[in-house]
């Protein structure tokens, strides 16, 4: 519970910073919530097909809502966001298995996101497809330890209407701690979220 409280405080702190420092003239916000899967087997030696070994490597969240993200447009194609996610780990990296043991997994992440829709414009069945990339730091609480990560993200917003859509995202989280090796040094996270976009007129 202590770790969850610390993570919650960090989330609200980041949201406050975002609100104060990242406004634009339209006050454009995006809120996403959904589910996630965590793969502790992922690292620089993982082959492409192994990333999609759902049965053996993925830890699927048991909750339909286990991840959320809030982001705000900061100008041009850039936006800044913060998010949090939780999961339960039973599939560990090879060589680091903990038989019969489940560990809680929490993460809080910040992301600077770049919208690629100006470069890759896609539309199908009246749906707009907006790909994006992102980078940023994160903090993960796994078992008894907390550690920092460096994150790289690739995602796709599928807009079903002007303000409602789906967000699909894959993220690689590089473990920056030498002492935490249950994830072999890297983690892959997959997420599927519902997304709402809000526009506020300038006062």
C-alpha cells in the first residue's frame, strides 16, 4: 500500500506540472483508459516473433481497466502525457522464474509524444488513423523493488469520431537499475485503450 501511495502522489504531481506548464491556446486534452499486457521476456536479444508469444510470455491484466493516460497538446505535433498502469506477474523471464508466486506490477510514466499523421495520413471507413511515437522516463514498482526505466513507445490513435476513438500502443521499457534483473533488463508493454479528446475554448 505504501508503494501505491507513493505512485499516486507522483501521478498527481506530474499532472499538476502538466497543467501549469503545458497549455496551448486551445487547451487540447486527451484521456485514455483500458487494459495492458506485460512481457518480462523482452530484451535486445528477443526475436520479432517472440514479442507476440502471448501464451508463454505475456501477463494479461485481469482488470478491464488497468491503465490510464492523460496528455495535453503543447504545440505543433507534440503533446506531453503522464499515465499509470498495474498488472499481476506470473510469467517471468527465462531463468528468473518464481514458481507459484504472483508479484504485483505498478508503473508511472511520462511521455513526450509526436503525432505522425502529417507524414502518414490514413483514413478507412470514415475512421482516421493517427500513428505516433513517444519517449520518456518511468518508474516501476515490481515485487519489493522500485526502479527507473527509459521508455520508447509506438502507437496508433483510431478516431471513430472527432472526439472518441481507440488507442493501441506498444512500449519498450529499459530497466535502468543494475540490481533488478527479474525482467532481464527490459520489459515490453502492450495496451488497448478507449480515448476521449477534449477541447476547451480560450478565455
